[in-house]
C-alpha cells in the first residue's frame, strides 16, 4: 500500500517537464493527485470510427490532422477551410466556412476532436462545420484499442485540467495507479456520516473512486455532487462561524422612535419604494437588538440604497451614547473610491442639512467638514488632524471616506454603525478589527449593486442576512436598449452623433485593452480599447475628445480620467468593464458595448446602469458580432428583464455557473460552482452548517470537521 502522503516523485519516474507541470497544478503527493478532479467526461461510446460514418450521423471523431488549408468557396468571397483527419480506420474531410483561423488552431500533424454532422457530397461524406477541439493526443493510445468496446475501460472517460508537460491522459493513468495501489482507507471523511446519509451522498472513498473511474454516468454525478456539497458546506461553516464569533460581542441598542424616522423620511423629495421601506424596517429592527447586525443590502444601481443608508444613519445618530446626555452614536460610511466618497458626502449633506449634525469626509486627498462655520449650508476644508480629533471626541457624528476610514489612526468615540458600499474585500479579519477594546462591536451594513443569483449570495455571503431592493423608483426613464448587428454600425453612429452634438457624453465598452493576438482564435474580432479609441477619433468622431480607461492604469490615472469625464472635458470614454463600479456621470447618456455576446447579462446590465442617472433619455447599444440566433435571443432578455437579479439567474440557467466565473471572482472552484445551480443543495449546506454549529459551537465533538475547517482558507478572495 502506498501512503497517500507520499510525494509522487517517490512513486513514479517523473521527468523535468512533468515536474514543472505538476507544480503548476499544485500537485505534490499521491493525495493531491486524487483530489485533482476531472473537469468533464467524454462519453467514449459516442466516439465513432471514421470508416463507419454514414450520412446524417451526428458524430464525434478523434484523429490526426493530415492536411488543412484555407481558400475561397467557389465563386463566393467566403473563406473556406478544408481539413483531412485520420484515425486508425480511415480518413474524412472536414469543412468550415467563415472560420479561417481554424487552420492556425489545428495545424497539420495535430490531434483534434471533431463533432458535427456527417454530410454527403457526391459519393463521399464530410463533416460540415464541426465543433473542434485541439487535443494533445488521442484520448487513449491507439494501442489501447479504443474502438474495441470489450476492453475494461470506463465509458465515461475523465478529462482533466492539464498543464504544460502534464496531459489529461498522463493524469488519468497515474491516478488509476494510485487508485489501485494507494491506501484509500486512510482517507477520513470530513462530512459527518449522518449528513451523508440524509442527503444520500457517497462517502469520501467511494466518491474518489467514482469521480475518476465512473462505471456509469450516475456515479460521476453523485461523486461531483458530494464534493460540491462538501465545498459549499465548509464555506458555510467558515462564514457562519465568523458570524457567531462577531455576534458574541454586544452591540449598541438603537431604539429611535418610528415617528422620528418617519419625519426624517417625509422630507425626502420622493416617496420610498416598498422594498426601500422594508429594508429600513429590517435594519432598524436589527439595530434595536443588542447584538451586532450583519446584513447585506443588494439593489440595482439607482434603486436608492443611499436613502436607506441615510435613514438608518439618522436612527443611529439620534441615539445618545450610553450614560451620556450629550453627543451621538457615530456612523462610518465607506466607499470604494474617492469620487464616490465625495458624492456620498454631498448626498448626506442634502439629507441632513436641516439637522444639527456634523458630517466629515476623509480621503487620500484631503478632509472636509459639514457644516462650515461661515456657511451653514456648505462644507469647509479642514486638516486631517483636526478631523481626526473631532471624530475621536465624538463631535463628528457621521464620517464618510474610502478605506482610509478604518485605518488605525482613525479613532471613533462611539462607532455604532458601519456602512460598506461596494467593498467586497471587507472580510472577516477587517470586521474583527472594528470590535472595540471594551468588547462592543458596531452594526454592519454591506451594500452592493452587483446582481448575483440567490444561491451564490447565500453562499459567499453566508454570514450576512440578505435584503433585496428589487424595484426601481417609479417615474424613472427606462434606458432604451437595442441589440445592434454589425451591419447597422453606420446608422448607429449617426444616431449617437445627435446625442453628442446635444452635449451628452458616451461610453464605449470593449472587452480587451490591447490589440488581440492574431494567433488566438477567440481573441479575433474582439475590439480593444486602445485601437477602438484611435479608430473612433480618426474615422468617426474627429471633432470630439476621446480618452481611454482600463484596469492597467494606476488608480491615480483612473481617478483623473474619470474626473475629466465627469467635468465634461472628455466626450467619449472608451473603456473596459472597469466602469462597472465607478462614478456616475449624469450627463453620460449613451453606452455602446462592443462584442456584447461575450459578456454575462448581469454584467451588461451593470454596465448599462452607468447611464441611468440622468433626466435625459439614456440609451444602451449592444453590438452582437454573432450570427448565432441563441446568443441574440439571450441578449434580448436585457430588454425584458425587470432587474439585475432576474438577469443573473438567467445567466446561471442559460450559460451555467461558468458564466459567473467562480474561482477567480468568488474563491469557489468550478466544481463548487456546479452546486450553485442547485438551490436545494445550497440551502441544505447552509442549514446543516448552522445546525452543526448550534449544537457544537467549538466543534469539539466533530474533530474531523474542525480539522478540515482549519485547513480551509478563512478569507475568501473578494474581487
Ligand atoms: P444606488 O442604489 O445606486 O446607491 P442612489 O441611492 O444613489 O442609488 O439613488 C439614485 C437616485 O434615486 C438618487 O438621486 C436618489 O435621490 C433617487 N431616489 C432614491 N429613492 C427614490 C425613490 N423612492 N423615488 C424616487 N427617487 C429616488
Ligand atoms: Mg450607491
């Protein structure tokens, strides 16, 4: 028996490129290899011998490219690519129209998997426009007699995430060896057995075997389900535990009478929407408890979260610190950028100017205080030291700022309520820092406009209660959204020019920063920020100021450009999706999104939110560089969906969890993201984690769980 902790080098002969590849995949020991899961399975039963293909078959073939070339189709000016592919049984032609780059992707001598319809032409057959995938080799050696079905091989053949030097096939064979010779009984299942039984999940050992060597499709699914559950279950445990930890601290009891709050609201120049009112009710009832609130307020851009933040801040500052008959409890309001901090400062002055309350703003570039001695309606610049002094003495009731706000140098007297706007990075560690020396912890409200499906919210914000604002204020002009085909480009520019000449501003969104690498097929046709800005200036909008904004610029450069755009010095801003969260420029009423089919619907919706702040009619034009009917249908949901949440759910159902790009964005693996599609599974993981911690808060009777939990990264990377 090989111990699973044995380094692979001690088990197999591993050459230098393999070593490098394994390192890249994070695989060191036999155990690591067993936990390198397939990303998918190929059904070998579906793979056909080329010699047996008949007209009308929907076939998958594996083979070697014998020749490939691109020419023009007959008399038409259409690029036509023709390849000949060979397996052990014969050869067949494959033909593609309009995809000249394929010849670069599948050079002569490479291996490929092709999937397509067998079509007849004269006396021979060919594959018409097959889907293709380059493979490093055939899925199993020719000598394995892939095409004899009597051999002992799984019909569901696992395909693994590869790395240079380590192919899927290499991984398959070495994993099979470990499954045969490794000490699988040493695997200790971190999921309590009652939970496994309750949800009919396979044990760890069984699941490991099934995920790598499924005898039938069900096995693979059951194993994946188990590991997905495990991942979500442990994320929930981490989150719930952090929450319990925070809730151990007492908080400030804030019991401002409802009538006073209603008075504050009655001064608004608008009537609250129902969800806004409900959010205020929920938050004020949380604030009245003596344990700290942890709540997430999700609502589309423009849904009026600031009014909720202001009203609940008002409730807080209407309360005196305990045992004191002067001063107020304090509020900190944290914004992601300086410009937004300043905007919030402006909004809060509007909301509070009738009250005797001091508001401060602190950013990297300076500090201000409202009201000013000379102008009771306005604010005045003050030194950082002075501001900090007033915050510490409690004279400033509300402090607004960027993350500078919670740095050590900023000391509050009685910070009772922290509002965090679009700061996904505000994690457990930062939260614990807010706990005061005397053990009291402030209430927390996180606000976000990022629409994500409910299952995902329940998972990544497992430690927060959820409040949704799923309705826009009435009377808002709807953004006119159009799906535009490439052929209509000139007409569109004419329409847009009219807006520009009326003094409006425009965003143009491109998926890339630089010119694409012509060797990468998927990069083709994707417009880049830099090239598009040049092109628009040279060929289309010569008379307008055009500038660019993208993620590779420094924060300072970005802020400067946004400032210039906000001041109207730039007419057209060509940008990557970085403008998703940023400043709102009310005069920008047009957004053009290039290659819209490449974006998720929720993301498009957020981009479109940038032009929603105006009294002028706003327009969103999505260029669809695709002839694919389904893609265009999908984009049309932008015209009909009621809000961002609906669109994020659509993303999930139409394109799958991958669309939500889990790993990168939320710290969840691709496998874990499979669970996100399943509300029952997410709810089960959440309930079980809650129950377990309720019965055994320190996990003293569940040491396996405790150990697994200690290995879990406690901070999930929010980006
Ligand atoms: P967000 O949710 O994006 O933070 P804001 O709070 O900035 O949205 O609100 C956007 C605009 O809508 C502000 O100008 C605000 O005054 C206005 N607003 C907020 N609530 C309502 C409402 N119920 N009816 C009409 N306008 C509202
Ligand atoms: Mg806001």
